C-alpha cells in the first residue's frame, strides 16, 4: 500500500495523519470505494501566517502521503488548486507542480476546475484584466494529464469526468464551464465570479446518468449547484442540474430547458426510466465551510477548505474562525477520506485537521 517513499511531510503533520490513519482504517477497510479528497488548496508562492500560501502545496503532499497509509482507490481535488492571485507565470508553475504530484504515482486521480484556477483574481487588479488564463492552460496542464492516466476517467469536452468503481459511478462536474472570448483584449467573463455549467455539459451529465445502468451515482463538483435554502448555487444552470438529479432518482423521462441566454441557454432531453441506481450525494467545496442539507431528497455535502484560513483574515468564514486555524498545527490543513459501502448503503465522510472527524449517512 505504501507508495510515498519520496514524500517528505512535516513532523507534526506526520504524527497527526498517522493517528488519523490508524483511527479511520478499520472504518473504511472493505468498503466499495475509498477516496482521499481535498478542495480549495489556494496554493500561491507568497507566504502569509494567517491565510493562503505555499502551504497549499504542502497540504497536497500530506494528502499524497496519507494515500500510502490507507486502502485508497482514488485521489481527488475539487478545485481552486491555486489562488490565482499572482502573475500568470507563477500561478502556471504552481499549477503544474500540483498536477505533477498527482501524476507521480499509479493511484488514479480526478481534479475539477475551481473558480480561482484561471488566475482571474490577479487579473481583476489590472485595468486591462491582464494575466488571466486562456482555457487551454487548465485543459493542457490538468485535463490532458488526467486523460493520459492508465485507467483514466472519461473527461468530456466541458470538463465533466466519469469513472466507475465497484457498482458506483462517480461524475465530477465543472462548475467553471464558461465560454471565454477576448473582446478588445478583455475577457467576456470573469471566471472567478461566474459559476456556471453550460447546457452542453448538462447534456453530458444526462448521458453519463442514462448509461449508469444499475449503479448508484456520486456527484462531485467545485461549487455546490444548490444552497440550503433551495436557491441555485451557480449563476447559470444550477437549478437545471438539480432537476436532472431529481429526475434520475424518480426514473423520469422528459426535457430540461435552459432559457435563451446565448452562452448558457438551450434544452436537453433525458430518459432515466431504464436506470436502477440512486444519487448517493453531491459533494462540493468552494464555500470554505462544512454543511449537509437535502433539497428535494438530494443530499448536498460540503467540504472545508484545505488552505489555511486563520481567524485574523477578513474573508475567513464563521466555520473556520471557530477552528482558530494556525500555521504549523494540524488545524492549518483540512482533508477527507470519503468512503462508500454499497453493501450497507453508507456514505462516510471522515475528516482530518480543521474538519469534522466523522459524518456518516445512509443513501
């Protein structure tokens, strides 16, 4: 199981993660699917004592080390790999290093795109919005590498990925699916501020659900498509994704309409009458908090940010303020082992660092 001989992690992290591994191992051994999951590493070159920095990359190495201690089947990053707040060459370099770490072992991995991964946070501070990435950067550095794996997930034109494991299908959505055009040297959308899925990606989602057969389905994405109050979590088509998931659970056939918007409008047909599975849950990051809520029977499960969010920063969420996260302590990071047991129909979300140790749900 150990495939981290070359991974050096900090002593306090090694002690903490060894204790976590010993505690969680008996709870996940024999499960149908075990994934090591982190989200929102917000990696960047400049160090801050209470906020994001190069420790985003260290949290990744710590996840890598942990996969060698446990029966992990897949390694997952749910987006915002980088903070996107530095000059393009620095952010590209850090993005490339992160993906190289995922690609370094035979353990299969899935990465989805976050709203910070196009460097628009840096571009926002420039009058001409310079330093923002063209879509080819993430496609070439991340999705192309993912597709090149042995036993790779299927990766669609819109960044949706699919893999099957045991009798489970895992579908990862791209909630930064924004058609980008440069108009007079400026981008038509600020991807950091525009969470969306196009109608074409929803059609890819429908296709993946229609061909799921008897499999139960876990959905993952960077941003949750719905909020606790039942409002869309995306600027475009969050509600439509949610309605497709509901239709899958109810085994319906019909069509979903997206309105007239030139970039996000259209319609799609679905027929789930021949499928036998159910939606296990929809896992997401982005909100830098933990929550579990159901909207029309779909369970939304939110994971905390891996990146340091200390109490002294204005953007820190109430959840992270409560943890009082400090550098060079286990609260500096947060990560999860997500375990699905098809026999007992249980979803386990086990956290280390600034995360709830155990959340277990029936499905």
